[in-house]
C-alpha cells in the first residue's frame, strides 16, 4: 500500500547520502520533497504540516550540525517523526480484571468488521484466551450467517440467537451475550455491530445503545485503509459519536495510496492497535509503529519476520535440519520439501523477502516470484519413492521418466530439480551458518583435514551467528546463481530474488 510513498522517500534520501555536509538550502529542499511525497500519498494536510515543521526544526538543530554524518542523521529524524505520527509505542489490549473482557467493533459497512471479528478471535485464541463472537449486526443480509462461517473457520464459538436480516434487537443480544459468556467460561467477548455505507444517526444510536448496555473494555474502530481522505471524516464522526479506544486498519494489503490511514492516529488521538494485511484469517497482527515506519522507509521489518518464523518452525526440528546440512549428504529431498512447505506457512515468498532490508528496492524481482513453483516442486518430490528421496543419486533415466509422468511435468523439469538440489546442498554446506533460527548454534564439530589437524584444508568452517538472526531454515534462498538474470534458484528452477543485493548487516 505504501510503495509509492516508499519510492518517493527513497529518491529524496538517495540525494542526501552523497552529501558530507548539509546546508539550510539542502534541508529546505529535502523538506519540500518529503511534503510532496506525503501529500501524494494522501496524508492529511494538518499531519503533513506538523510533520514537516518538526523535521525542519530538528534538522537545523545541533543534532544534525554536529553529527559525523548529517545526511544519515536527517534520515534518522524522519524515521523518528514517522514513528511518532503512527503512535509512538505499540498499544496492547487492556483486559478486564474480572472476565469477560468485552471488545466492541464499530465502523462503516464494507470496512471488514465481520471478517476482522474472526481474525481477532483466532488471534486471541492463539494468545491463550477463550473468545466468543457475538452477532449484533442484525441489519445487513446474511451478516449473522457470515459471522458463523468465519467463527467456524477460526475455531471460535459464535453467539447468534437472532437470525438477523432485519429481525431482532441487537442491544438485547449484546447484553445477553455477557451472561452466556460467563456461563460458558469465555474470558473475551467480541461484539460485531452493524454499519452503513455512510454515517447516519440510526446507526450511531444503535452502536451507542450497545456500548451503554455492555460497557466494553475496548471499542475498536475498524477502518478501510483504502478509502482515502474520507477516512479522517469517518474517524472523527465515530470518535465524537460512539467513541473508541483504538483503531484497526483493514485491507492494508491494497494498492491504494493509504496515506489517510497514517493520519488517523494524529487526527483522532487514538492509537492504531491492529492491522489486517490480507484475506486469510492469519493475516492479522498487532500494529507496531516503529516497524511500519521502517517498512515505509525501505529498511525492512526483520522483527516481524523473526516472529513469524518462530511461530512457524519448531526449533528442535530446525536444529536437526541444520545438523543434516552441516554433516554432508544427510540432507535429503524429503527434508527440502518439508523446508519449503514450512516457509510457505509463513506467507508468500514475496511478502517474506519484502520484509528484509532492501527488499523494497527489488519490487520487480519480487513480483516475478511464482508461488506455484513450490506446488510443482512438491508434486515432483512426492512422485518419488522414499528411497529416491533419501538418495537422489539413484534416480536414473527410467526413474525420471516415471516421476515426470506421476507429477505431470516434463523429464527436463525433473532433471532440473535433481540438479538444482545437488547444487543447493553443496552451497548450503559452504554457508557459514545459513539462515537458522535466532540463537540456534551448530552442534557439528570442525572436521579434520588431510593432515589430521583441525582447521586445515578439508576442515569444516566454524559456525558464525547469522546476521539479523532471521528464523528461516538453512538453505532458504540457496541454489545456483546461474539462473536467469543472475537470480538464485531453488531446486526445480524456482526463481528467487538475488539476496546478495539486499542490504543485510554484515557480520
């Protein structure tokens, strides 16, 4: 969503990096370019004015004039001010001392409240809570049914005593849900309310009635990040009407300019607490201002990437995999398949690589990544026998023909997979630690060289910690550098962007 803003800011900063000393004219020109970039991204004018004034004041102060690298100091200031606009610190949910905690969702129709209720319910369940969703949108056709379907997908109970479609009293449903939650031992109640395509008094009064009846601990205003400047007017209307304690940005994966979403915190004074970044129920997480600012400025989001990896990979299994890679030929095609499927569980490859520092500078390469290559590679490996997966060297011509027919690909693609696998395995053995889980240490000992001494020719290189500690299994992004355009390829010819072009910190 913020690609255009990121590109403009990168162009502004690229001119600064070549300067060893900044004049007032340089700062004024930079501020002017940043102002244009923010306005083009649809950021609200009052927010832009406050942002630019603060950046200019700090840039002309002592912290820049006395800095060893003034240009980098200005970039640091822009990053800090962007974090400040987005809310400064991460805001967490406030839970009631005596359960259940009541969370009320409010917003316009089409903002994604019902789907978000399911996402929030699944997220709360993963945090160890026992949530219950309450269907209080009795106006929109099939809204109750939609919440029931979403709740079933999320594995969360739904309280829906009324059929909806214009039938039932939402205030009574909300009030009765609290007693139901107490009896059923649910510690969190998420109330989905009705919306309209536009703000009207009837909708606002209904939301106020539900609020007064259940006395929620949190009122989350769900806003479509793609609606542009109208997001500000809508947010102000809900703040003055129902009131809210936090904001949830939905559809943050859209291609709109999205700057208005950045303005909500500054205009309403309430923090952005969650962000929905896709259609799947897992595409939902806590909003971290500093991480979003880092993404916008093209510096990646390694912390989120590490957290996703820690949730996806089992550390013991990852350690065993690392040992197999280090020990030689024990890394098999079965291991490689498990590794690829684990990476897929983290999300799309383009989104994963986009969170790495410098990933924003490789948009064209990221766009060329074909997720279906993983499916084709998996089909080829699954068409092999267990013996063939464990020992790929035994796959001769007749076996490759059988595998190609079983997986629906050509013999050339099977050949390519086997050849790429051997190349990738060789490269992984040469890596000084791969991309292992944070803190994971290689247990293998250096081998003895030809002369019987450790560390001589033929000995294994000692493990060094992985820069950034990114929690991906060994070999991710490996393969042969001989692919089209110099891009490395995974077995099966699956293309990935050249990771050497990313600005990862050096060891």
